[in-house]
């Protein structure tokens, strides 16, 4: 008999506080929306209301990949299709639908009807793995991209990539001894979810000296160390292009990872949400699926989940919460359990599901909507590329800062030198040195300290998106430079 | 040293199967989308393709509260506002926005602009607790409904009610000894989530003899039995109006529950997603919040979460995944952890968030959109009321079936008599008797066996929504009656 159980948690005199919560929730951390962005939000609110005194008149949120909040234009075709869907229903067309149909290109109306005819009523729950039309569009995209077949039956439409990743991690972590290999630095969804599921994050380090490359030796070191501590390593997660590190993996690096998973019996999670965000022609994107299929001895054996999202690319439709997961070499019994898990959440937003289909099958040359689509896509792409270069050059010209120019994704992860004086000052505040540096900033750019993503002991970084509007970049650079120069003058290098 | 950990999970000769998965995922059940609905989906697909041989030419999905899939019309105002938002962006209006503005009532455009001006860009991540405009609209709705103040700071916008409920349960279940009291019958999100979190579901039975009422004696019996087994009972969940049972709780019953939670130190979860689905003027809806505030000795002490959703009511906008959670008497330290949890998922669909605001502040008398809104709302409401009555009368006229007429929600939960012959036959198939009965059906109505919701030992039920279109109800009743008569003729009563 557990005596404690017989006592109520609360009495009239007590308050229910965090002490009583799930300890895994207490431990989980998600710095991208942590203390520093929350404080920046308060400052932005103060500035809006005209209260407080700050040496700047706005805050730029470079902490999170949220393009449309920084004035990136949505792509018109996707929005027009969704407006038609908003005015459609199972019972027939609303009066206004016909009127707006006349305003829009013909391919917009055709696409909307395709969703409607295959269960894509955006006001109704869909099947838990998603509407058929979009899953077919995703499968066609993947087979065209890879040159290997893909099936709509292998696709789940998810609430962003995050939901798919979280559900797979939850399924994998069978007990508190299970380990999942994650890169360091990593996107903190991984560490947070592994903590929530009471599993073990097994760190492998990306090689900053080699432009954040993955090394097979490091994978071997990492798994051996974990097994030596009794960890039951079951899976490996890769983010390619990297977040926060911005590197595109070479084909050879991907092959190494796949062979490693095959040799070690690991399930592979490939987070490929930045697959269209690649800026260096010598470093093209290779999907894990295509490389897997090209290695005969791994092709049918390595279980692979790959993830994609509406939130990144040139769409930046973060607020939709749309994404997909493709399953390769996943046993039927596992699929059934993942479908059951998805069904407990019912389904992802159906408008988001429709947009996932459109992302994968956008207008093509010859379609009425193609010219505008192409113009919008290209303008965003070229601008991202320019901004990445400009910000990265600027960081490299500041004292105490060095930055690997990104070949992909939406982030810079510059390294900052923090002197022992600065580190001692942070220790007195009870903060990680880089967290203290980021929270001390008196420029107007909100960034996330490297400790929120993980970094080699003794090194310090921050993550900064290159999403601020082009017209703001020069001012932003001046502001960060002024802060950095003052910092170095105060604390030394 | 755990030897097993040193061996890889897979080798080239092995396959990764369900045996290796998280055992809590394997145990979780969600019958609303379980084996019977999946089979019905296959039959519907066969009928669509013209393959197979069935004694009917369509399937009606009465397994799930999904109104728009059964031809319920969406409410035009909400859809028009979202169409305008689809064609808006931070960078200015798209060319077509101005054109569609001219088609729509003025209050549609004003409302869309209100969301845009408060962070409601539907393509961008919002704050993790949701956009301010909608949280303010929710708070105004609650204070008008209850006559007690409500604050936007106490509101989280969530991906349906489900996400809020799951996050609160996950936070509560600190270890495998923690129990949460849930009604039997219940909506299986509760049992599934408690299983996933490795907590203990503590059952309290609703009283079918008294129209599914809650009894204080039963609550006391239940908590005593659980504590006697060493369970650390920390929370109590109530669904009002009931799912699957359709009852509206009296004010007195609600007071009893609140006092019980106060006496026993329990956190209270009030699932109030059917708060506008009430069909009996003598049984109006009382919110737990309003009753809590009216009891001086509980008003400031009982921690209460209440949940609402876009998916039910007269909207039936299930595919949006929109809802809200209000926190009353919840400590700041708990709120911070729930905000952190929400931030790991980033945010709920922003279009859904906007619609939650509209649900709470629909057009008012005098607004240009009010007459149509009111006509649509009333037509759906009256039709639901008629369908509930008609189906419930029909069930009560069938041999071996009895049904409490619902005063709320969207479901009937008729009791069926299954003879010992029928029970033996089910046992031979390895199925629960009601699951076998439901899966044997040769009518065209897909329903969910009572065992998916829980029921008193030795009683059998099924859940049937009253959402099928009115023109289908007579045919549906004939089909169910024919099946039921044949069943009774075969197996007796």
C-alpha cells in the first residue's frame, strides 16, 4: 500500500503547482520559443504601447523560421485554391463561390474541385492518414524527385513535420533505456520529445571545422559510447539540410549514414523540411529515400521515415500546420499502430492537407497560374540566397564572430568567442555564457543561444534566421556589429 | 550493465515490427476510428468502385461526430472571413482581395481585418497560446455566458479540444501511479491518452437508470476503491453534455462534482464541447466555470480546465482542428509548463484559431451577416433536435433495443439485449459481444460498439450519431430495424 496515494493532492489551503507535474514535462526545453523570445515579445509589446525605454524602436524576430511574419509574400495559387475551398461545401456551391471562380485562373478552380471530389472538404474530419488526393500528389512528387516509385499508401499527412516526428519518436521509445541518436547542434523538437517520452538522446556531433559535415567515425564513437552505458540505441535522426547549421549533406555522407543504420540495425528518421532551401549548386539536395534505394544491400532493409513541411521552402506557410511523412521499409504492424496514434488526434487540418498536395504539385509550365507562381517562387528563393550571403559575410567581418556560410535551410549559426571574463560574468548570473550574451543584447535582433540546440563543450554560438526583410538587413547588421564591438571592448576575446 | 542494450534492434535478416514499439502505444485503443469504421471504409470504397456484393448501396458513417461529411452546411460568415484572410498577407492585399471584398458583407471584411491587425496572419506561426484577437473574443463569450469575468490570459487556443485535453493529462500524469477519474461510458480520447501517458484510468459509472446522471455516491465509491488499490487520484474529467451518452447535467450535479473535487483535492477537467448542443429547455447547459464561481468555498480553490471546440455545435468545422481551453485557479508555474508544451508543437492552425474567435463572437442582430447566420444556425439546430427525437423513438420501438432520449450532444447510446446464445457466439469469434454484433451488421449504418466507450459489465450498447441527413433517416431506421428483428429471431432476447 502506497501511503502517499491515500492523501489528496490538494487541500483547500494548497495550490496545485509545477512540483506536482510530470517530471518529463518539467525537464523538456524548447529554446526557440524559450525565455529570450518571450522577453523579446514583451519588449515588442512595450514598444507597441510606447512604454519602457529601449535604444531601438523595433524588434526583429530572427529566433524562428517564420517567413510570413517577416513580410514574405504567400504564393497566390495556393491561397486562391483555399479561398475556393472555403466557399465550397458537400451540399453544393455557396452563392459566392461561382463569383470568385470567375476572378481566378481556371487551374485554381480545377484543383479545388479535385480536393472536393476526394474527401477534401476542409470542414470535415478526413481519414487520419490524410486525404487521398494530396497523398497521391505527394507520391508523384517523390517519385519524380527520386526516380524510384512512391505510393500514397506510404504517406501520412501530418500537422507540420513536428507531429510526424513526435509520433514516430513516441512509438520508438519503448522504455527509458531506449536511445535515439540526434545531431548536435539539433533542432530542439528532438531533444524535447525524447525527454517527454523519457528516452535517451544519444548525441553525435557535427563537424564545424568541416562546414558541419557528418562523420562516420563520430557516429561510431557515439553509438559505442551509448551502448557502453547500457543504452538500447534504436534510431538515428538526421536533419538535412541542417537546422540550425544550414549544411547540405553530400551523397557520400548520406550513403555512410544509411550503411551505418543497416549495420547497426537502426531506424532512420530523415528530417528533410528544407529540401528546396538549397543555395549552392555544388551541394544539391539528395533525399535519403533515393540514396537508400540506390544501395542494393540496404534498399529493402533500413526502415526510413522522411518528413517534409509546408512551413519552410518558398511557401513559409507555418500557420497551416501541414506536412507529410513517407514510410519506407516499415512493417504493416508498425503502420497500423501509427495510424491508430494519428486517429486519436483525428486528423491534421484539412486545409493544410490540401496545401501539402499543392506544394508537391504546384502549377506547371503551360498552366494559367504558372507564370505568377514561378515569379513568386523565384523571387523568394533569390532573395533568401542574397540574404544568407549578406548576413553571413557581415558576421564574418565582426570581431569575435565566425560563421560557416549556409548551403541550405534558413539559418546561420555563427560561433562567438566568449572570454573567460564573460564566462565568469555569466556564471554569476546562473546562465549559460551564450544565453547570457544573447539576453544581454541591446540590438534589436532576437536570436537563440547555441545552448538551446547543443554545441561542443567550450564553444558558443547563436542561431539567427536569414528571414528578416532585405530592406532591414543593413540596419540589423549595423546594430549587431555595434553590440558585438562593445561586447568585445568590455570582455575581450 | 543491460546486456540486451548491446545488441542492435535489427539486423539485415530482421524486420522492425510492432513487438518493439512503445507498449503504451500498443495498448491504447480508439474505437471511434477502430476496426469497425476501418472495415466500413473498405466497404464504402468497394461500393464506389462497384466491386464486392453487399445488400445495400451506401454506407452511412454514424460512428463519428463529423457533421459536414454528412452534408451539414457550413456557416457562410465564417467561411467568407477565412476567404478574405486567404487572400491577405502582411505585405499588403493581393489583387483579388479587393474584388472579393466587394462580394461580401461589410462585417466580413471588418472581422478579417481585426484578425490581421492582431497577429492573425494565417500563414505565420502565432504565439503558442494563440492569437490575441481570438483569445479576447473567447474571453468575452465566456464572461457573457457565465456572468463572471474571463481573461484572454487564461485562454489557450488548441488544435481541437483534443490537444488541450491531451496536454493537460500528460502534465498531470507524473508517474504510473497517478489516476484520473473518467466517466464510463466515456469518449475514448481519455482512456487512450491516459494509456499513452502510462497513468491509471479510474472509472466512475454514469447511471443509465437515471438518464445517465452522475451520482455523488458513485464518485465516492470510485475514488475510495482506487485509493484502496494505491492509486494517487489527482484529477476528474467530466463530459457535459455527455459523449456518448447525450445527457445534460443539472446544476445540482455540477455543484456536487465541484464540491467533491474541492474535498478530495482534485483537478477538474470539464469537456464542454457540446455546450450549444442542448435540446431540452428543462435541461439547460451550465458551465462548470459559472457554477464554480457561484460556490464561495470552491471559487478560488478548485483548479479547473474547460474545453470547447469548433468541431461540434452548429458549426461542425471538424477539419479545422480548432478549439480552446480556459484555465481557472491554475498556478502560474503550471501555466508556464503548459505554454512550453504548446510551444513544442509551435501553435494550432491559425485559420482554426481565427474561427474559434468567430464561433465565440458570431454576427449579432443588426450586423449585415446576422440574418443568414441566424437562419443557418437555427436550421441546423432544429434539424438536429428532430433527428435526435426521431432516431431515439425508432430505437425504442425495435425489439431488444432501448434508448435514453438525449438532451444534448450529437449521439444516441442505445442499449441492446444480447442473449447468452449471442454472447457465446461472440466468444467463439474472440470478440466482445457488442463488437461482434456491430461488425455483423448487414444494414448500412456504421456505428461503434459500447465496449469502445466502456459500459457496466453485462450491458451492451452502441453509439450512433444523429447526424445522418434528414432525408436518409427513414431508410436508415428501416435498415437497422430489419437487422435487429432478424438478429432477435436468430439469437433470441
